[in-house]
C-alpha cells in the first residue's frame, strides 16, 4: 500500500513539472510570435520562416535548462525603463554628435568595472544596457569584473554604470540579500 502511494506521488511530481515546461514553451513561442508581429507586421507572421522561428523558440525552451527565478520588483520597473529610454536617447545623440563633428572628438579606451550584481538576468541585463549608455560597450566579463570599451576616457562612465547598477538592483530581488539579513528582519 505504501509503495503505491509513493509511485503516485512521484508520478504527480513529474506531471506537474512537465506542465510547467510546456507552459514555458508556449509562453516562449507566444513571446516570439509577439516580437515577430511587432517587428514585421501581422502579414509576415504567417510566413513559413516566421512559423519555423516561433516553433524553434518554443522547442528551445524545452531543451534548455530553466534558470533560477529572480522575482522582479514591479515598482522599480518604471524607474529602470525611464533610465533606459533616457540614456538610449542620449547615447544616440552623443554618438551622432561625435560622428558629425569634423574633429571626431573621441579618445577611446578600455576600462574595468567591478559589479556586485547577481549572475543571471540582472547581470545579463546590465551588460546589455551598458551598450546604450553614451559611448560604452560591454566587451568581457570575468567573474564580476567587466571590461568595457568607451569612446571617451574622460567621460564620467563610472557614475553612469553605478546609476544603472542601482536601477537594476532595485528591479530584481536578489536571493543573496535574503540570506544576509538577520533572523526576524523584514525584507
């Protein structure tokens, strides 16, 4: 009798996990379809290449391991989005100004920046958004040490990186923060 109960529990655990993977695949395919629709329009969504890309995106999510979840803090997303939009616009203006200036005012260099963000989505987002800051590009990550290429070594790149890191840290709930708190302290 006990053995049948154990088998049933194991079976239910597997089915639930399978449903979770299936939901992730469907959500990934839906996100890919939405992205394709936004970028190419509704008519292009029914093209064979679009359908193949959508199916492959959903299938890839079944094959790739799921990362550890890092819950988002929805209250912080407007601040991060505002920071992203502002610096994306300013970055475009800065690069255009430099490219159109006959003196081509650049003084490129490689700089290093040590981040405290958790590996995974927060650090990946940080490295992607860095490229939208005026004159910066992520080159390499070794542990938590980032190497960046900057167009102007005299620009205050460090202040922009610190501000971006603060916005991303506010948007993600880092499990390391929970471990570091004394017992009984509210999050």
